[in-house]
C-alpha cells in the first residue's frame, strides 16, 4: 500500500527525541487525535518499548531514523547499541504503522554493503515502508567549531556517492518505488 500525501496541516513531534518527555508527547498526540489533527512522530526509536506501544493509536505516520546496522557500528556512531531501536521499529511494522524509514548516509561511516542490505530487507519485508536516504551534509560544522566540539571530517557527498548508494540498495533488492533520495 503506497503512502499517500497526508491532509493539509497537522503536527510533527520532533526534537532531539520527543519521547524523552513521554507524558507531554503522549498528551499532545492524544489531544491532536481528539481534535482530528494529523500526527507525525519524528523519532530515533530510542525510547522504552511501552512508550512506543502507547503512541500507536495516536500517530498517523512515523519518521523513524535508521542510522546503522549492527550493534558495534551503531554504538560507535551513536553511543547506543541499537537493539531497543530495532525492537521498536519491528513493533511498529508488526502493527502496520505507517513508517518512513529515514536513513542518514555518511561516506566511510555507514555506507557499508551490510547496511544497504539490511535497509533493502526491511523494504522487501514491509511493502508499506518508505525508505528515505538522507546524504550527509556538513551544515553543523560551523556550529561545532563555535562550541569547540569535535566534528569528524567526513568526506563531502558527491553525486557519484548517491548513484553508488542507489545501485547498492537496488542490487540488494530494495524496491525502487519505496526508495526516495533527498538532495545533499
């Protein structure tokens, strides 16, 4: 079932992670649902399982981050192993939630064949899933410099990177009609 355009207007809970404040987020989603307002939850997926279950009847669409495949790489890139995130994603998909899987891709960090294969497998197993590839951009570099926070020197995303990623995803079996690339 293809994802259709949502009605005009609505709310998106975003952050950081909106489910870090579960009482507020759930109350806001419930109030929006009661008022007939379309709801979207933009999430990293890193929240207690029970909180995610409570969002199901209140959320029309999930923007769900999928940053890395494999516990070691996920921990290296994000600080957590990703098992809770994966469980929450699987629970949403098992409950037929509308999920847009948002995959930030960073050259040399997570643009590995096993990551593309895992993304493709998710799309194959869940035809309702839309996969959005978000090429890395260095827009936060200036802010990191001002805050004196180290910023890894990732390579700039070139058009060839994106074509390679598209080829890798399609070769792994990701249905092209489920795949969308944001411009870098």
